C-alpha cells in the first residue's frame, strides 16, 4: 500500500505505466477499486492509497467498490470473499 501524498506525479504515472499500481483505494472508507473509477477520481489526494494487486488490498482490510467492481462487491457482501 502506497499513499498518493508520498508520490510525485511523475513517479505515479511511471508506476501505473509499469503496472506496479493497478488499484486505488480510500484509506478512510477502506474501499478499493479500479484506477479509472469515477468515485475514486473524486477522492481527496490525502485519502487515496494505491495497491499492486487486489489481494494486497484485501489483506489491508479494504472492500471492493460497488461502482466499478460490482461482482466482487456482491461476493464480498455475501461473504464469499
């Protein structure tokens, strides 16, 4: 998990391009989702964190986003994850 505030814009773009970062999350709400999610784009920079994998997000007790990961959210809500 890497906080957005700790990365410069150039480093962030490089990590996304190299697929070192694939998911974003809100550290206050404990929700993770795709980088292109409209909900995630509205998030404050101070609350945004990044993950390389979904497994990393789940290990940090984050739940899937309802908007961009609907099927995974449903499985999480039903207790299958």
